[in-house]
C-alpha cells in the first residue's frame, strides 16, 4: 500500500481512488495513442516555448508519492528545469509539488531561464501552464498547503525549501 500520495490528509482508500481517477482521466483526455507514447517514452512535448525550451508532460520520475505525472521545462538534453507534479482529485487537478533547479548554479540557471523566457519567471510560467491545461481539460486547479505536503512528514521541513502557501498566493490562489 502506498503510505502517502499527493496530500498527507488522504486516507488509504482516498489515495487508491485518486490514483485510479488520475490514470482514467488522462486516458480519457489524451486518448490511447498519446498515453501509450507517454508510458513508452516517459514524456510528451506539449509545446515549444523558445528555440531551445519545451514544456512537457511526463511520468514523474522525481517522487511518485507527489503524483505519477508532472509537467516541466526541457531543453532537448537530459536536463529538466522546474517540475510540477499533479494528480486528479474529485474532478480537479491538484498540484502536489513545485521544484526548481538545485545545486551551486541554480541561481544563475534561474536568471538564464528568465532571460530566455523574456522576463517571465519560470515558476510562474509553469503554474500558468498548469492553469491553462486544467482549464483546457475542464478542471479546477488546486494546490496543497505547505503543512499537508507529503514530504513534510517523511523528510521534515529541512527538505522542503519552497514556501508553497506563499507561491499559491502569488499565483492567484485562494484559501
């Protein structure tokens, strides 16, 4: 049994129901051929953002407890910049995590990406892309409060470097 999935408030039955709902919704929305491509290749290009940067739908390889699927920016190499995992919950899309670049060059990378995106902050663009995707799919978009993130209990607050509550508010979220 998966001991956490998307939101730590979910019961074991809710976790199973939401996993099934997510897979069924994506199969219905994308169709069998696109789902086969996603499973086979691990990614589907959604759109080209710049000459080198794309927005992709992926199997979430970072941590499936935060959702089996994600969207991210890719540059044609093995590098993925910014990642947002999600699942479907009661007919809504739930963002479970937002992750930016890590490491010594993270700050420089953010500056480079912001410049390449003509001043658009990458994290905001990723959330806006999810807003548009949810709207296109006829779903409301939700985010999980900081205190209910699945990684808080597993790893403690020292492993969560991002203020989710602040980010949701900056992106027009409501409590």
